C-alpha cells in the first residue's frame, strides 16, 4: 500500500482520506507534561505509523500511534496545539487522518528499544507487536528526572525488561539514555535496536549501532504540513519524513 | 522502445521527456529536487518564492477529498533572497543529470514581480515561471493577476524587462476567457504558458465539526477531478497562441499525458500524481506514454501533438 488512493476501477465508491472524528474515552496523566488519550476508535496500523490530529479552529499536527485498538496517543504539552489537546476531557472529540507513514519493520529474536522523552510513544506500539510475535524485548528509557520517565510500568506490564536512567540521577542510572544503550549493547548484543527521541539522541544511537554493526531503525520528527508526501515540508536529505519515514533504517545523511 | 523520442525543446531548453514536476510539489530544497530528477522527471519546478519570507497557513493545508485534492498551503517560503541560494545549490546538483530547473515566483505588485525576477535570475535557472495564478496572491483589487488580461500582460512585460531568461506564465482556470489572457501574455512577450493552476477555490466541510476543514477555509482543487477542465483550458490556449504550453492538471497516467499533448501541450506538468503514485510516477509515466506511442506507431511527440485541435 505505498500508493494511497490509486484506484482506476470504474464505479467504485469514492473513498476520501479526510479526518475521522473520535471521542475521547479516557484521559490518563502520565507525567507532569505528558498525557495519554484513549479514543473510542480502532484502526489498522503498523508500529511507528502516526496520525495527523485535527482540532477544528486550532491546528493539525502529527502524533505517533501508541495503540491501534483502542486508538491511543500520548502527548507532551510543549506548545499551542498540544496545550489545546491537554484541555480535552472524556466525551469531547478530536479528528484524525491516518495511519500515515512507514512504520518499523520487526526483525531479530531479541530487540532493544531506546526511548528519549515521548519517544516511548511509538515504541510502546512496537513492544505490543513484538510481544505478540514472541520476541524478547529490552527497553532503555531515559528522561531528565524521575517524574519525566514515560511508560516504565507499561513496558514492564508487557513483559519487557526495562532499564531506566535520568539525567539528574533521581532514578535508575545517572546519565543519558545513549550511555545506557552503549552498556546494554555491549552486554547483550541485541539483534536490532529501535529508537525514538530527540535528533541528537538518534544521532548518538546511530553512531553506537554502526560502530558495533547492530542493525537499527530510528523514528524521526520534522515539521509537517500535508502528511501525505506531497508538499515537501518534512524533507530531510531528499526523503519525506511523513511518507518515506518517519522510520528510517539508517539516519539520512546530513539530517 | 529505443526508436522512440520523448524529448521536447521548450524555449531552447531540452527536456529528455515531457514530464515536468509542477511547482509547490516536493520542491522545497535541492536534495529532494535532485531525487525527483533522478527518478526520471524531464524538468523540475521549485516551489514559488516571493519577495519576503512567508509562514504559510496553519494546518490542515492539504486534503484528499475522494476525487481529488484541495490545498491552501499559503505559499510558505523563505523569500527570494534565501531562495537564490537554494536554487543555486539545486542547479548545481541537476547539472550533471541534464535536468533543467524552472524557478517559480510571485509578488504582490507589478513592480514586485520585476524585482523578484531580477533577484531569482541570479541563481541561473533554465526557465522562469511567473506564478500569477495562485488563489492566494491577489492584486490591490483582490483579484489574482491571472484574472485580468491587462494585469497579466503588465506582469509579463515587467518580468521580461527585468531579465533575459525565458519566462513561462502560469495561468489560472478560474477566468471567463482564458484565451484572452493567453493572447495578452503572448503579446507581452511570454515565452511559454503553463496551465492550469488549481481550480476554485473550493471548500470541504466536516459535517461532524460543522466547519470547513482547511484552516484557510477555502483552497485550490487539483488531481483527477480537474483533468477535463485542464484539458479544455490547454486546448483553448493552444488554439489562441503559438508559444509552447505546459499542460498541467490531473495527469496521473501516461494516457492522461497523451490527452494533454493531443490538446496541444508541448510538455506535461505533474503535481498531485506524486501523492497518488509516489515519486516513482515519472518512470511509470514514461513507460505508459512509450507503450501508447509504440502501439500507435508514433515515433515523436510531435506526431500527435495538437491533433485534437485540427478539424
Ligand atoms: C512523526 C511524528 C510523531 C510525533 N509523535 C508525537 C507523540 O507521540 N507525542 C507527542 O507529544 N509529540 C509527538 N510529535 C511532536 C508533535 O507533533 C509536536 O510536539 C507538536 O506538533 C507541537 O505542537 P504545538 O503547537 O503544541 O507546539 P509548537 O508551538 O509547534 O512548539 C513546540 C516546540 O517546537 C518548536 N518548534 C515549532 N515549530 C518548529 C519548527 N518548524 N522547527 C523547529 N522547531 C519548532 C517550538 O519552538 C517549541 O519548542 C510527533 C511529531 C512527528 C513528526
Ligand atoms: C499542495 C500543492 C501546492 C501547490 N503549490 C503551488 C505553488 O506554490 N505554485 C504554483 O504555481 N502552483 C502550485 N500548486 C499547483 C500545481 O503546481 C498544479 O498547477 C495543480 O496542482 C494542478 O496539477 P495537478 O492536478 O497535477 O496537481 C500547488 C498544488 C498543490 C496540490
Ligand atoms: S508533510 Fe508534506 S511531504 Fe511530508
């Protein structure tokens, strides 16, 4: 399905890809800045794919799929749109387009997930899928401080082995999640590494994995407009993050 | 297939095939334009640059409403001063590939068009495309320049005075008499015409939200829905002028391109098809066009260009 909407059969019903409405069923506070929204909807999606979430009169922005059924997103409050999302209460509605983009490809018997900040969001969906296919999943979670750690309990609940670290040393190891990756990679040599987080973290992950010959996939973020591979707003080194990504099996050069 | 010649020369610039990436599609930077060139485009058009930086409209900006797309992106661009650098790098990357670069631009006054043209010409693009037809660009009377033959001609004249580069004028379908506009810009010195820009404006309302989905409320329609209008516009223009025409609008398949060429187009713009069929669309269009030509015994595009205009 890499050519959306490409149909030439006569008489088929018109199929648009306009936003669909969903009602917020549950609102779960995760950390002081991060909230999870469980919707009364379910979609077909692959881990790593994302939604364009629309709030009429506000804006439309990309968010990773945390769980496809019930459809769930987890949102860090960092600006105007995410603040508006955080004001939603159960019973209120939002709209979404998607699932969009190219997700993770699962491979290897034991995998290591590396999450910085809300990067844990798409990796949660990946952990769900990995568990269903019987893989051993290790998770390295990093955050500034203990109260910012996202999903340690959820990953443990899925049967993953979880390591945590905080920059201020308030919980788990002290330091960056990439330090944790380095020692885990040397101790366990995972079959594959999957990472999502800030660009600098992804760059470090790529360096560590390439130096050790470990295959890796990273989920990237760029400012998006169309979300459907047409406008070029999200282009990095000639690739469209919204359509060729957001998951890349190596970091695009110069990104 | 080797005996087929898909090349076309427009204003002295050679395209190895007639498929031109349309403006505003993927054309945000040198690397992505190089990718499109490598995936088989005959020429590429960069996004439209204006006199100064523009943020564009908030999202939603582009939607698939079923039979086509609607967009109101709002011409986001860093301004022509920054644009020159981007275009220089693009030109550098395209040169070894033999794929010409078309630089598109807009302004909000007639004089402004001349100034932006002078600046953008420093990047040395192969061709200029004057965007007088974006629904978001209006003259002081609230009309796009493309809506009035006099305004369209003034802009063309001003640009031709400012630079010696060949200039394509991009026309809007949203006019009563597109032939009159085409004749006016030809007389003012336009070297070619591209048509059409998006149709409309249109509107899509979400019936749950009870409001237009696009943040700008209205937007231009593109894709399969507009093809018959685009073909008619190209046909009308080609029957009125003798400068070359780049036919744009709803071309998804090689067969659609044949239709444009039969209406008189010298080259064919590709926009929304990049969404429907991906950036690989250029190679596929070339195969489909070649297949058609072989089956009909055509060796060159000129063998069937404009046949629909005769008789
Ligand atoms: C594929 C993808 C998946 C994502 N998944 C999630 C997710 O699961 N959860 C989540 O919380 N967020 C996710 N995001 C990020 C989310 O889309 C943004 O946080 C959101 O768009 C911020 O909108 P805002 O209006 O609240 O903040 P904004 O007002 O846009 O500002 C947010 C921050 O970004 C900066 N910023 C804004 N625009 C730009 C720009 N063009 N260039 C550089 N910096 C800029 C601002 O200065 C500010 O620090 C994802 C993004 C992508 C691309
Ligand atoms: C998202 C989008 C952005 C566009 N931006 C521009 C632009 O900046 N300048 C311009 O001249 N035309 C712009 N256009 C119009 C296209 O170049 C083209 O004329 C139109 O879409 C019809 O062709 P199509 O049906 O093949 O898409 C844009 C179209 C779309 C869909
Ligand atoms: S956001 Fe438009 S191409 Fe990716």
